[in-house]
């Protein structure tokens, strides 16, 4: 059935390989989620979390420091438990399918950087959670929502200048032909995009990608050097036009707005339902630090059910950016070619099951994007 629908530029053998690739990563993800869930359950069922906080409280009497000690200890143990899954998914499988260009030492260095960045950012969020729930037992859900929204805005603004350089080098696009075409595209889009950079993805992977990141003065379009090396300009320009359309239509701000509303809803639902689950686990107050595993478990379940909404919102803006790319370039053939090439060279599944696409995909599937471009071509180039 799917073979009949497949676009002729999409390689059938590569699609079989893509499904094996996806299966391998899915198996690792499932085991990782199961182990994470068992870890949280064990912390509560065997009173590990409660006993640790009780013991730490005898030594640490300053609440903010106690909050940090608990989080850091929990995060370190979890990182050790989850390390094998990160290694298999990010190193073994990526090498198996010929994507990773990193040595184990380089991969481990990146993992270590991510560990410390997550530790720092996680500790900040954790402190806010347990200080605010302590001082505002009835409106904590509102204050935490506001803080998380502000945190996401600040992080989006600082990511390109503080976090990204820790993993990748970026530089202005040097290809003169490409640069002039990008400049003409920006004029046509009526935007002043000062930041269009090449990013050295080849230092870690053979995969090609592009993105728009940052806010305000830090906003920039990033084009992987693997894109410039392995794709034609006719294929590159629709991708850049897609990212420029995100830029022109302020999709990052719209995404933050929608995610803020979802965050507010999640915290309110958590506020309404947490007392039952806390009592079931032997806790009374949301501000109880030892109850964090319960909080994390509830939040994960809520996130699971809200995932289709987040995915649908993301796909909506990605579709708008696809339309913008076709309008700016008037090159549906280049768009179709690059989508098919993604499937063939990066083992993307062109036609996933509709239910999987509905639930998980932040972008329309490549097959749907190709069909959209073909429909646009028929309507505008007839």
C-alpha cells in the first residue's frame, strides 16, 4: 500500500533501512522510558527519596541548599542510570548507520557538557519549584507558569550565544553565490536578516539541517555545512526560504505563546489532581522536596496526553513555513528534491503511520510535504 504511494524520488530500499533505523532508536527510547519510570517508582515505593531528604535535613539546614543537594544527587544517579541508553542511541546507532563522525572521546565530551548544562539549568528550575510551592501553597501553579514562560524566553534569547558555541562553531556563509541569493531572498521577504550563518555539523554528523534560533538581536538562521557540501543551491534555497519564513512570520514568538498556554494548563491540571496522588504516596504538601518523583511522574503523564496538541501546533507553523518557502522561491521541484534527499540520505521515514505522525511529528512527514509541494505546483504553475 505504502509502496504505491511512494514518490519516485524516494528510494524504496532506503525506506526499508530507515524503518530499521527508526526501530533501533525506538527500542532504546522505550527501554529508557521504562527504566526512568521504574527509577521514579522505586524512589517512592522503597522510601528512598523520603529517607534521603530526612538524612540530608539533619546536616543541611538551609532550605535552598537542601533543595540543591537533593536535586544534584537525584540528577547524578539518574544520569548514571540513563548513560547506557544515551551511549547506544547517540553513539552506537549513529555509527551503525554511518551518520556520526565523532570519536568516542568527542562524543563523551559533548555528553559531559550536556550533563553540566542540564545540571545548572535544572537546579535553577528546581529551586524555583520548591521555593515558590513553599511560600505560595495555593497560587504556585500560576507563579511557576509565569516563571517558566520567562525562563523559556530568556533561554531562547541566550541559546545562540551561550549554549550553541559550546558544541558547534558558526561563521558567516562564505559561498558568494549562495550569499547573494540569500540576500535577494531576504529582500523579497522584506526582512533584515543580519544573522545567516554556517554551522559545522560535519564535526559530529553527516546529516544536514537548518534552523532559525534566538530572539531579537540574537536571532539568526543556521545552515549546516553538510548542506552546503552535499546539496545543490536549488535544494538549499527552499530550505533557507523555509527558515526565513519562520523569521518573517515570527514563529518563534508564536511557539512561545502557545507553549506558555500549554504550560499554564499543565500546571493548573497538576494543581487540581496532585493531592490525590501525593496522599497515595504518603505525602501531604506540594512543597515536600522528597515528593519530587511523584511530581515528575504526574507531569510526564500530563505531557504524554498533551503531546499531540504540541505536535499539531508545531506542524501548523512548519506548514506555513513550507508555503512561505514555495512562494519565495517559486521552486517546488527543488523543494521536492530536497525532501526526497532527506529520506534517502538521512533515513527519514517518508510515509509514517498517520497515527504516529499525528502524535509525534513536529513537522509534516516528508511524504506529506512532497505532496503539499506538488499540490502547490499544480495550483500556481499550471
